[in-house]
C-alpha cells in the first residue's frame, strides 16, 4: 500500500469517528428519548465532560470560560505566535439532530489529531460555544457575544422560562459572570476564525456536492402587518360592500410568494396569520400577519421589503382595507472575510473538492465573530436538506472532504503572508 492511500484511509477512519462521536453526544440530553441540550443545563455539563475527554485524547487541555464555552488550545512552540480559532456550538434546539453544532467541534478535534506533531506557525484554539440556538433565554449567540466583548448587562438580565436570569444560571453552573470580560475574550493575536457546519438546506444535496464556502450570512427583516377592514355579517353584507381584511391579506400572501420566487436569492415568508374575530359567519375585520424577508445583500432586502409593503397597501386599497406595518427586527447581512474565504476555497481545491460559493440563510456564531476577527465558514451537505430534526444526517465522504479541506488550510495558512 502506498503512502497516499494509507493517508486517505486514515482520514476516512477519522471522519467515521467524527460521526460516531456526534451520535454519542446526541445521546446526552436534557429530555430522555430525544436530543435537547440547553445552555448551562445538566446535559451540557455531561457533553462538555465527554468532549473535554476527546480533547484530552488529542493532546489538548480543556477548560471552561465564564459563559460556559469549552475551550482548548494546541500551542505552537512560540508563545507569542498568533491564534487561529476553529469553532462551533454544543447546544441544540429541542428534539435536534446529531450534527448541527457538534460536527464543527469534532472536526476541529479530528484535524488536530491528524496534525499530530506537525509544527505550525500559529496556535489553534478550539471553541465549543455553549449558547448559539437561543432556546433557553429566547436570544441566540450569547456565548459568542461574550467571546467578542459584545455581551451586555441587558443580555445577562434576560430570564428563562422559570424566571432565572442568565447571570444566575452562570453562577449555578459554577462560573462567575463578573469574570466574563476576563476569561471569555478571544486570545489576543487571534488572526482568523473558521466554523465548519452542516448546510441545513437543500442546495448542496441538489447539486450533488460535498462542500461549499459561505460568502455571506443573509440579513433578515421581520415585520408585523395589520390589515384593518370592517367586520360585518357574513350573510347580509353583499360582496361589493365588504372590507374583508382576510381577502386582502390572502391576495398579498400569494404575491409575497410569487415575488420572492422571481427575485434571485430572495426568500420571503408569511409564517403566522391571526384573524379577528375569526368566526365562520363574520367577515374578517382585522388580520395580523408576520413577514420574514432574507437576502445576502442589504440593499436588495430593503428594496424587497419596500415593494412587498406597497403590494400589501394595494391589496388593501382594492377592498377599503388599511394596512399598518411595524418593523420587529432588522439584522444586517454579514459577509465572511473575503481573503480567508478564498483560502478555504483553495484548500478545498487542493484537497480535490470543488467547494462552491453559497450564502447562509440561517444565522451562525460566525456572524458574531466576524465583527471581531476575519471569519469564514465551510458548509457540508445536508442529505435531504434536513436539519433541526432528529433525522438530520451527514455523509461520511463529506466529513472526510471537510477534514481534508481543513487540514489543507492549516498546512498552508501563514498568518503573516498572503497565499
Ligand atoms: Zn448550528
């Protein structure tokens, strides 16, 4: 057997181990019978013990910072060398799959195992973030906000379903929220951060590709609309004399779908509709509807929102229905670092894979880190486009491709030199 084939065999074996470990972690849960691991929960502690053990087997000493992130650093002999961060998260949504989050952490550990004693001109810090999904406190990214100095007193005062504030949950876990500014920030000299993550969408599966590099994480506009018509008797009011708020909203919802379907990279969703008074024999007087609009370019998203609001007003005006819109939230698109993204793309190419450019329709910790350090993301195919679901999957060959890409990047990355 020649050296190349034995090397590729060992990468395949490591990929299989990454998958086995994700599945083992999926058995550590706050809710028996499913995979649910919430921020600072008992299952999180057990998951961290196990991942900490795997870090130790890879020659790393793990520790927990004061927002509950599990961290370990592969040190380069030069103490003052810069640091590359490889990261993802260990918390999950309720009834989650095995790979959203843990995959990126276990790929990072596998890459370090594969490197063995190969010298690199930088330290590598692995960060397993403790809070990405926003389930327990109704607010995402708390732990990456802490790592980038963006966690505020308001964040720490947020309460969970039992009225427990973030700060108290941190203390109950044996950590000290007052030490967040000391123990949580990224190491000084961190020059880049990379997250490997499943796509959580269908595009790679549809194009039969293993990998993609993320160009940008989409911006999101969330609006609440009220269609205000006139409630009246469903039997005695002729069609020509009605102000039916539901008919106006219904026309608009179909127009939202049609418009987004014909606008490149735009997605728009009316996810919730509520009718007042909502009786079968009453013409709907008031309809409340939500609108979620996402696009990788902020200008395009703003243009789409403006157009869709005009459509709502037009659909209302046809029926004497007034439309009132309020903005619930605006989240800017976050481009990934161009130079690092290109390096990741080239690393995939050298490893024998074509990692297509893609944009992420979902939020990730990478958005938060990008504010502090050049950040890039590698996506792995989600078979069937399925995620946030117990049947979430990855293919072993794709995990091997991601591992080969990360290793190639690590071996070619030089913090002081452009490739
Ligand atoms: Zn995730």
